[in-house]
C-alpha cells in the first residue's frame, strides 16, 4: 500500500524527503535515491516546484492583509480602502523677500520663468514659485515679502481624455513628485485657452455631481494617479478634454539648509535684484514609509477626518509634516506654554499643545509652526486651538564604575570602556531621543554588564542637566524644569558641600571679574556663590528656590552680563545639573532624554576577589569634571 505524501511541509529538503519516502513504496523506478540519476533530478525539480508554489501562496496570503503585506503596492492598496492617502515626497521650502530696485509702477514675478537658486555643499538647487506674484512700487523699489519657494523641477504633463482606452491613467510621472504642489486644470479641448481648475476632494460628503474635484491615489512604482468623478460623485470628464497636471519633482531633503538665494534671470526686465532670506530651506522629505502607512492608515480611518484625541493629532501631524520623527501631544488641561517660561503646569483650556522632533534634528521654524497650526485647523473640533512648541532636551550624565574578571579577557581597560561607551551610544540612539522614551536604570545596567563577557557588575549613577539661555540686557527671573523629583532625603541634605544642584559659571552686570555659580542648601533655597582661595563664598543664600518633589528650580531676578565657557568652549548658556530622586528618568510632555557623552564618565577596574589581586587598577575615560563647580 502506497504511503501518503505529507503535504504540510514547505522547505525544499523536507519536500524532497517526503517524495523519496513515497517512492520507496513503488517498484517501477529504482534509481530515485541515487544522486546524479535522472529520477533523482526529477525529484529535485518536483521539490523545487512545490517549494516555489508554497512560497508564492504564502506571500499571496500575506499580501491580502495590511499588517502582513510586504509590497508597497499592496500596503497602499489596503490603505486606499481605509480612505488613507500616503504622503508623497516633499519639497524643501524657504521664505524670501525679493526687492527690485526700480521705479516701475508695478512688477510681476512669473512662476513659469522666474527661478531662484541656492547652494548646499557646493551643489546648486533650483527653487520655484507656484503662482505668479504682483507687487506695486514703494518709491524707487518694489518689494515682494514672504515669498514661499519650492525646490525642484516644475513638470507639466498633458493628457487627452479617451474613454475607449480602459487603461488610461493620469499619472504624475516621477515618484519624487510633491503632491502638495500639484495643480490640476481641465480644458474643453485642444483649442481651448481657458481652463477650469479642479481642487482635491477632502470631504466626500460635500462633493456633488457637478463638483470640479479630483481624487489622488498612490499606484505602482510609488507614483501618484489623479482620477476624477463619475458624474454622481464629482464632475465627470468627457472625451477630448485636456487634463493638464503641473507639479514639482524634488530632491527632497538634499536641498535643506540653503541660506542664501539669487535670481537666475531678470524679473520684469529688472536685473538689479536684492534677495534676503526670511527662513532657510527645510522640510524636504522622503515619501511615507511602509511602516508608517501601516501604522497611520487604521488610525486615520478611526478618526474619520476629525482630530478629537491626542492620537488623532499625532496622525495628522505626521501627514502634514512628513519630517516628523516623533511627536508629543497633550491637552491644555495637562499644561500650557508661556512665551517666556516655556512649557508650564498651568492649565490652558481650549488648546492642544504639539511638540515635534524632526528627522533633521532641527526645531520647526516659525513659518513651519504657523503653517502646521493652520493646516490642523480643518481637522479640529469645536474651538480647540492647536499650538506647536519646541521640544526640550533633558540631558543625562552617567557615572559608570564597572568591575571585570581580568582572567577572561585580553582587552585593555580602555578597550572595555570603549565597548561600554558604544553600548550606551546605541541605547541613546535606539531607545532614547524620542518623546515618552523612559530611561530605565536596570535595563542600562544590564546592557553594560553584557557589553563584554568579562564584565562582572557595574554601578551607574545619573545626574540630570538642563541648559538656560540668560537675557544679558536686563534683570530677569528664570525657571529650570527638570520635571523629575530631585534627591532630598532630609532637610539640609549635603548643605555644606553644595546640596544636589550645581551650575556652570556666569558674571553679573557691574562686575566684570567675579564668576558666580548656583547650588542649594538642601532646604529648598538656591544659593549664589563665587570661589575664593578654593572655598565657596556665598553672596546670596536666597537667590531662588528649588522644589525637590517636582524638579523645578526658580531663580530670582538678576542681570547676567556674560556666561563662562562650558566644557571648554564658548557658550551662551548656563548648564544646571541636579541629582534625581530615582534612577529611572521619565520625560514629561515635550521632554526628550539624551545622554551627554561629553560629561559621562566610565571607569573600569579589576575585581579583586575574582582575580586574587590585592590591588585594583583603575582607568577613567570621558571624564570632564571632578567637582560640582566644574558643571
């Protein structure tokens, strides 16, 4: 009786073994189990064929669901069923003022022919206007202010509508096209000189049978397709209509950072042109990634075109500002923003606050913030006002002492410390530097122990650092927010040695020689002192307050005239360092944690008990301070 084939195996070797097992139970072919025989080659062929079919069926099944799909075309197709449009590539944009030194009554900058250029790393990039701009004379000059220019090459594509061509598609021909720059015009026929501008449909409930709207979807190759209504939802096109697509194909983030621009040609015959930069170029980005589409499409569908929850705002921020790496959103009931104090705990009802860490590492410009706030307006409900604020960096200074078994390694102290340093750098990049990413002390201690097999244990302590930029022209009070509880086991803790607070140096108005510092008395008071003969001389024992439970340091009004060097370099900021109450550090609202590797110290020493040595050798790297005055 023939043995039944096992049909649950998909690996080539398993399939081949099953086929051989089947062949053992027949007598017609006897050379199936001899490598190099004709029958053995046929069995290999059958096994490969089965393996291919199994793999393809598995891939096909995966592509049927957005969570498991691997092909971009499959992911975008699933996203379309959720009414989600992936973000295209984005142009780098800038704001400029253009002045024509002429006594002409008025002038127009022609978007089709007048271009601007700028350089990044000796590479010249071309910038465009989307529409013509006209301005009138003011005496002997004509000024155009706050012109938004877009990097890239302007492309114009014309299509003749032909309903008999069932495969006709109106495509943006390059996958680097920025769909936000797209202009769609429809002409009656090839002889028409007047077009009807179609707008992108954003709310299907407002689209009628006569609405001049277009729809947009990503298709194969990462390109975008424009399509139109059917006469029921949106106006339908007729044969012979001419569809004109105008858009910009961009170099994406490559053109970010242009600070100086020039005109590539005369404007309205004027060649005496002055251009000043209001905002350097930025915002260029890649098309939305597959992972981002998978995450955002279901969330966008759940929000139904409205920003109600903080998660809704996160979705729309990522759509509207593609350079978003991480975003934090909180309601006004949980805190607010003060232009002079920054993010504070005071409630501001009717507002939602948004903080963005960009992929470039730079804060959003004033223009980018204003544009994002306006764009979010169409998604908000009731009278909620979105406010975009900059992220705050809370630096972590680590002091790590590790012990290792010298019999298990030939590495030097320096090499072991470099191993640990690399582990910390990877942790800083992969885990920290995003909103809500918590520093877990036990996790970091484990990573250090696992940096090399010879490391037996480590002791790692943490200090928190924040930077303050003082006003040097007037007397001002300041607040420094660590937003984590600070160490204060009892009243007066460590008062003699400066408490748990330290700062870098600064000078006060009227005294060009004395360098001052801050510390605390362990009882909630911030003190100001200077150094004389190696000792602290206190000039103000109540220079401010420190609230240990909330991590807030308040400095009373004083006029700081200058700031001392920080880490050996000229600085405009004062660094405050404090010891936290817990070794687990939690970022709050717009805070992002980042390890300060300049001041982090790593000390390696041999373990006396394991090595049997009576002495311990130490080696220290990356240590830039030894006393609190050097913070």
